[in-house]
C-alpha cells in the first residue's frame, strides 16, 4: 500500500471510529463546556500522545500482548476505575461552571470564562489521555485493526508509518475541532444551567461506562 493510500484510508477509518460516541467524546464535550474551545484540541493532543506510544509499541511487535484476555481484563478494570474518577470530577465541577458563567454574564460569556476556578475539572490534555487509556475498546481496536495497519505500514518504512499515524490523528482532530466549535457556537443559545447539565450528563455517562468496563474486565480475569 502506498504512503498516500495509507494516509487516506487511515483518515477514513479513523474518522469512522471518532464519530462513535465514547469516553473521549464525553470528555471533550465536558471540557469545552467548562473551559472553552481550545480544551477540545488539547484533549485530542493527550489522546494523540498515547496513540504515538501505541504505534511505536506495535511497530516493535507488542500487538500480540494487547490481544490477550488477561491484559484486556486488567485494562478494563483499571480503565473503568479511571472513567469513574473522571465522572466524579466532572460532577464536582458542574456547579462551578454554571457559577462562573453566571458571574460573567451567563449566556453572553463564552464557555470556559471562569475556567481558572475549575479546580475539580481535570486538565484537558491529561483528561484526554486518561479517557483513551481507560477505554478497553480502544485497546482492542489497536490490537486488531490498528496492529494490521501498522504491519502494512512497516513494509514502507518509517515514512509509511508516519503517514498512517498522521491520517489517523488528523481524523480525530477534525472531528473534535468540529465538536468544540459547535459547543462554543451554542453559547448564545444556552445559559449556565445548560452547561451545568452537560457536565452532569457527561459525568453520568462516564460513570456508566466505567462500571460496565470494570465488570467486563473482571469477567475476563475470572475465566
């Protein structure tokens, strides 16, 4: 497969995955609601750093270890606990987000105007990294589809691997920039209460995913 083909197909396949709701989408929505537009790209940067590490690991043959049920089980339990922690932090920050927006004019202020006061909301870069690491389905994707792509890319050398990664991460960035812009653009329509509800909803969703991942991982470990 040529370098151009790797880039294009990696972008399309990556975009199809990015469009699926999951922990990273939930984190981006909550972060942008609380901190503003640039929280979205920063969360993607954390996600991207983790994916660079995975691509390098796969290039050195570690993909077969990720596919083992015991490894997936441990990641599921640990990742689920991380998502539950993120959910708790999101819920803690909901009231501060609404209060900060109201103090600065409510719907006339951009989300994130009071971001400096959000002690409970994790830093976007770290939140994006944690949300990805805490998602066992993300690990399974890289152990299967991602590993196959890296294997194909290795035949073309470092440049081909870089083209694959560039296409993949660009798909995430394009989608989440669009999501961030949509949330910020809605500030004239929605007031502080709406953004508080968004953070609470994100927290509930992350908590539900976290509990599911913990039990799914535990089932793999006891088999």
